[in-house]
C-alpha cells in the first residue's frame, strides 16, 4: 500500500492496492476518513469539523483518554477537559507495517519503517490485504498545562489497521510511573449511515445501560433492536463475554458489525436536532440523520493501572455483518 504524508506533516494517508483508504490526523491520532474499495466513506465527519488542531474533531474516531465525559467526583481526573486530552494532543507517527496476501506465500508481516524497503516493495507487489499505522503519545509529549492537570508518566500506542472489509483500532496504555493511576478509554466512532430513521442497532438485547437523557437512570434493554428516534445517549454494558458483535442494520441489511476486545462498554449516541443545532462544529444541521455513534470503551468504571502495567483495548468495525466472535 502507499502510505503518504500531507505536505504540512499534519496527517497520514494509507491506500491499499484495491482502493480502500484511511486518513489519520496527527492531532488526536483522529481517524477522519475510512473508505471502502469503491471509495464509499464509512465514517461521518461534520462539514464544520475543525481539522487545524484548534478543537477536538467533530466526527471520525476521536480518542477518549484518561476520562470519559467529565468526572467531577474523581479527584485524579476532575480537572481534565471533557473526554480527556488524548484527542486534542499532537501524536507522533511511529511507522507502518503491512501484511501480504495469502497467495504470496502465506501472511507474514513485512515490517518497514516509513521509508520503503525491499520487503515493503515485495509486500506492495503482493496486493496487500492490510496496512497498520502506529501512533504514539506519552507524558513527555504533553504541554505543561495538561501535564499539570494529570501528573502521571504514561505512554499510549494507537494502532489503526485497514483491512479490505474492516477497520481495527487498538489502544495500549502503559503506566510508566512509580505510582498507580486510574483511567478510562473509549473509541468515539461516528459511523456514517444513509438515514437514521431506517437504522436499528442489534446485539444489545438484555444489556443494562445508563440512560444519560433520562436522569442517568440504569435500565435494561428490552429484546430486539434499538431504534434511534430522538436524542440518544446511553452507556451499555452488555453481559456477554467475549463481546457479541453490535450490529448497525440499515434497511434490513447489515451496514456495520462492531466487535470489542477488553472494552466492556458500548456508548450509543445521537444528538438529534436540538443538540446538533447547539454544536457550532456540527454541520449540516440535519447531519444527525446520517450518523450514529457506536463507541467501544471501558468507561462504566475507572480501571487502576499499577506501575509498569499495560492495558490494551481494541475494536474491529467490519463492513456488513460478522459471525459472533468465536
Ligand atoms: O459519547 C457521547 C458523549 O459523551 C455525549 O454525551 C456528548 O457529549 C458526546 O460525547 C460529544 O462530546 P464532545 O465533547 O465531543 O462534544
């Protein structure tokens, strides 16, 4: 695949030989575009999204760390901005790795740094099936103000893997400090749909959830698919482990299937008309009809990382449907 850099070094683009593509801003390591082989965009991005690093991106896949929302009662993170600082920090591009197609003598990772090498050339010739881009953020990268708000030594590695029919994003959090810290992690994915009125979300039957548009009451999802008919902001904690896929069905056909590794919660959000109109960077005003956020995360509680400990959480968004995780 070609991995190209923007001329102002603000974003990284990858394209597979079969046309699938990915675009990632170094600001927040925010995936802002994921297209299938036909060039159809799978993520929703506001027409008014700031892409110049002045504000978290409205759309794509913003990264939420170390706190989901705001946590006024949680001493360590109570001073942080909503959804933490990962999505508004400048990340480093650490490099890419590709995997060859089966036909080229079995899948083996031909790792190369950002400069091309003979193995990468061989991999490219083998019509790669996937490319993985790695991004890093550590406490050393943070500006002093942010570091003062959350004074812990940490490092994050964010891997974004573009496959022919899916996108996988995984976050590894490491505690580099000599004291423990608590954190939450969430992948704030804005999925693109044609019309929210023909969308239903499957795989949440029976799950308990916190309904943030109804006094943060804890409820249980009835059986059957979830319809979005107004402002929706729910933190689901499905019981099934390993996590059953969460499906986004549109007009009776599976549009997406989201599976999770070590991320026990799924946030479903749609701002609907009034909240969309109240967000200056949400455009067009009726854009809420063409998006639904299905957000894999570990946000129901805080998890404590001991010094030297690492946590990895990942999502795979498959186009169409996927059999339940084995
Ligand atoms: O993921 C849902 C949510 O927590 C909503 O409550 C809403 O605040 C949304 O995130 C967007 O947050 P943002 O800070 O990006 O405007």
